[in-house]
């Protein structure tokens, strides 16, 4: 039986580590709009130096099978090249 793909939304936080930008926690969100709101808020209140809201199609979560994440919005400082992944 084929698995039905589903969409996941999330936020990748970025932190300062030894004077560079490093990945922090990854948070789940219920929608693309919520992911953008969470990402912006985490940077605004100082919980992270940067954040990226993303969406991803997943086919089989047990095997991390699915499409590449699509960056919806970025806030604050993020690693070089991440802004190039924005879909506009």
C-alpha cells in the first residue's frame, strides 16, 4: 500500500557558537503562517539570532523520505546561502 504524502511546517533556529552562526533547535508548526510567526517571534525576543520558516513534503517519516525543505521566510542572522533558497 502506497503512503500518502503530507506537508510539514517548521522553524529552524540559529544560534551564535564560537563567533559563527550554527543550527539550533528545530520546531514544528501547524501551518506555514504559524511557522513564519514563530520564526519572527523567536528572533524578536532574543531566543535565537536567526530563524528560517520552512515547509516540506514527507512521504515516509520513518525513513525521512520526502522532498527538500522550501524556505518560506528568514529572520535575523542565518548561514550564508540560506536566503538564496527562498522561493522568490
